[in-house]
């Protein structure tokens, strides 16, 4: 029987979980350790929560390491001692120092949620949806000293459906990860994959999301705003200001309607609540949530707010 490939898993959120679980179940791989971020306080109560990868490692009795900094000398010593054939890194959250890259025989193999070189960075799924892309995919690549700049190993395309949210697309891509990673590792072991350099001139970037990314610019078209509503679920969400309060929405496109009203203007039509957007386009609001209150239907909001003529969303 051929010797099993010795693998260290390196990742943090849910996106890594399906691939790591499948690798553990394959007979030609031996999981010798897992690396994840330190426990962090989350939420309003600042309760410490474990990452998906930590939960998985504890469940499967895999030796777990949670260094504050991946570049610490003791991490390098640990990796050299374990001598892995490959380190699989998926959404870990820290840059890998160049001096660690040569340690695994086959390299650090990354599963990235875009068709590189498009959407390098921390939030490729969100920005692909926000920008109205109709396709995305997965890339396996060999990590180098840059940010998502390493040689491409394999890629798989996936359609982005018109109403899918970033949260839903994350699940779809995560579930498509295991077969691509397994094919990549076996291909590297057999020497049947030829790494190919990225065309850096075609690179686009997907920076980490900020709260302010969710602020709605009503001068954008309804389609562009709707794309951002889909993209920023669950965080930061999309929001605007109504009578000095933060206001969040559920909405859908109103493709057969146009308006001459100014962007952000609220108007009622056939008992439905609409908002004027850029280029004379219109969004139909389905539900509204004012800061500190529960979400209500658009009809309930209209009845409670007693809208004034020419009232608008927006402002600071």
C-alpha cells in the first residue's frame, strides 16, 4: 500500500469545514495536525466562541494549534518537526511568512473562493455578488509570498443565480471544495498537475468588508443596490437613514417600473412601498426594520410611519 500523504489543516471559518472533513475520510491522507486562529470574543456579550476548525479538530481528536501569530518561531519549529507533505490552507486569516513556505514538500495549498486572478483578498464571494457577477468558482493554488498571487493548480466555475445571497453562495462553494482539493492533492502527488502563473494584469481585489460598505447609495441603479443587499448578508447588511434612525430592508426589484422621483424618494403604488433609485429605476420594499425595533412588513411600516409627501431615505 502506498504511503499516505501527511497533511496539516490550516483554516478558521465554516468555509474550510467541508473540505477538511472529506480529507479526513479519504484513505490516502493522514491528518497530522490542525492550525486555527485563537479563540476570540464575539457578539454583544463578548462570549468566547470556537472556530469551525477548532470544533472539528476537537471532535476528531486532531492535534490542534492556535498561535497568536503564524510567524512565531515556535510555529516554525512545530511545522518542521511534523514535516508535512502538504499544508492545506482555507480562509485562515493570517498571511504566511515566506520562510514557512518551503516546509511542506508539496507546498501550502490554498482553496480560494474565486476564479483567480479575479477577486483576490478576504471577501471574494461578497464582492462578486455585489458587483453583479454571473459566475464565480473555486481555485486551488500554491501559496507564495504575495496575497493570493500564487500559481494556479485547478479551477472550477459556478453560476451565480440572480437572487442568491452571498451566504447561500458560500455554502454552495464550500460544498464544491472537497472534490477539487482531493483532485489537486492526488494530481500533485502523481505529478500530473502543471502549476500555471496568474496573469497579474487581470487581477481584481475583494477587500475585507467594513460596516460602511452597507450604506445604500440611492443614486446607484436598483439592480446595483439589490446586488449589494444580496452580497452583504449576514454582515454588514445594507442600511439607510430614515428620520435620523438607521433603517434596514428586505427588497426586490421592480423591473417594469420607472420613476422621475429623486433617488431615495419613497412612494406608494398599488398599495406597495417603493423607493426611487438611480437611472429612474425602482426597488420594491418588502420589510423594514428601524433601529431598536422589530422588523415589520412594508405595509405595516407605511401605516405606522404616516409618510409625508416627498419623504426620502438617506442623509447621515
